[in-house]
């Protein structure tokens, strides 16, 4: 069995740094929603945002509910652009009364989240905001104006894994975020 560490070129954020990022984001979120009269629903996007969601919500001392969706988008790399594939959908009858905070691991092209946000607003969610751990703005699809409301860190255009992020479903359980050695995905 190969060791995951051997495939990592460098560590971008270790556990301590991730903790500090979560502290800051949770403080911003707590400040912004503290006076809201609506129900706050943290919508964690499976699978990658699971570790981040767990660390984040423990730091938000407000009443909130936790929900999940599993989505993918067929964007510029296929012909069927514009399609949001909902493998697990949000199923609530109070959507018009809630503030939704989407929690995502990384924004790359922005296709997935812009479609998801539009979908939730179409369904008349009272508000929809986005919290992402990582953002690669240099990769954003030119036509999209998507910017996260809460962003842990902006990173360059490198493929990262760990702390929920995968390559071929592997590396999600690394406790840090690291850059994957290019030879691993060229194999
Ligand atoms: P987008 O629709 O291009 O923004 O895609 C975002 C999704 O692509 C994320 O939820 C990840 O699953 C995946 N992704 C994008 N960049 C990376 C990366 O550097 N490492 C791991 N997954 C990534
Ligand atoms: Mg993935």
C-alpha cells in the first residue's frame, strides 16, 4: 500500500492553520447572522466539505440546522453545459423562510456553485450565501461573477487534496491541505 504523504509536494495549510481559518470564518458568520429572525440552515456540500463543515459549525454559537446536498455540474468540459446534477437534493418544506449558508470545500470554475445558488433562489430560499474553505479565482469561468461571501483562503491554480478534498476519491482523510505532485495525476 502506497503512503499518501509520498504523493504530496507541499503542505499549504496544516491543522493549526485550518483551525485559525475556521475561527475567523465562524466569527464573521456569527456576526452576520446573530440578529436574523430566520432559521439558519448550513448546507454542506458532500463529500468534500464534510471535515470543514464539522470544524466550522462547532465554532458558530448560534441556533442552526445542518443539511446536505450532493451535486456536480457538467460544465465547459462536456457539451451539456448548464446542467446541475443533484445526486442528493435538499428536501424541506420551509425553504422560503430560511437563510441558507452553503459550505463548500473549493471553488474552481464556479460552475457548480453558481448553478446551485440559482437553483436555491429559484426555489425561493429567503437568502443564499456561500462559505468556501478555498478559492481559485484565477480559474473562474469568465462569464461568471460568482464570489464567495466567506472565503478561507485564495490559492493559486494548483491541484490540492486533503481535509475533504480528493483526487479519485483518495486523500480526503489527510488532516492538512496539500498540493498533489503532478506525476500522481499524470500516471
Ligand atoms: P467548479 O464547479 O469548477 O467550481 O468545481 C468545484 C469542484 O471541483 C469542487 O467541489 C471539487 O470537488 C473539485 N475541485 C476543483 N479544484 C480542486 C482541487 O484542487 N482539488 C480537489 N478537487 C477540486
Ligand atoms: Mg471532488
